[in-house]
């Protein structure tokens, strides 16, 4: 590897997602950040840090009534927990985070 190329790999953008209306861009990178961008102004709206390189990120539309004070899920959801994969064991090659809802894994 060439001298100085390690720092350029650390800043490598690994994933992008665009909002449905095209106003926001989400980027994930090897520098362990997820950034939300305003497309028109080309400015960062929010930066979130992560423990490790971000290799997959997506913007998903939320239901319209999700943020209403009296909004309740139609189906009761089981408690979930977050699991960070270690360098050993199943799924270690991805180095990602898993959210587990009951018997289902996403």
C-alpha cells in the first residue's frame, strides 16, 4: 500500500441512500460515521458516529401517524435488543449490528 493511502481509505464512502423526495442524502463511511445531507445546500444536517465502518444505510419512509401523541402500533411488538457482532462466530465477517425482534432477525 502506498504511503498516505491509509487515511484516504478511512474516509471512503461505502453506502448512499436518497430520500423519496430527493431532498436528503444519507451516507455511510469507513470513518465510522453516518451523515445526513441537505442535497440543495450540500451541507451536513446531522452526523451520527458508529463503532466501526458503516457499510450499509437506508432512508425508509415512516407511517404518517407515527409521531402523533396517541399513536399505537396495530400489533404489539416484543422487546428487542441490539447485538454487535464480535470478530468471532457466525456473521463476524460483516462486522455489523443486528436488531432482533422476537423470533425474527433483521
